[in-house]
């Protein structure tokens, strides 16, 4: 049962703004940050579910517009950078 609980939802760090995000990004080689409207909402929960088994990636969520404005990511193959991948 502990395995199921531990691997159902990822632990995430809450980022209040850009200084927190900068420190978080600098703290690991690979990080994932979800920009959400509500840190307790459906999008944040979906992010936690989707990343639950990614134990080597540090994860965070934020509602900060400043952080959202500086987000960059690598697109999956076949998807142009800067375009959201289809779900």
C-alpha cells in the first residue's frame, strides 16, 4: 500500500515567484515546473499524477505570471518548440 501511495502523486515544491523558480532550476540538472491557475486545482493534480514515477526529476508548481513568462521547454519530436503538445 505504501508503494501505491508514494507513486500515485508526486511531491511538488510550490514556487511563489521568479526568485524561487531561479533557485529551484539551479538546484538540479532536470526540473519540471507546471504553470497552473490553482496549485490545488485539477491541472496541478494532473501534473502530480503524470510525474509521480519520475523520481529523478525535481517537480514544482506555480501560479506566478512572472515564472510563466520565462518558461522554456523542449518540445517532443514532431511538435514545434513553443507549441503545446496535444494531450
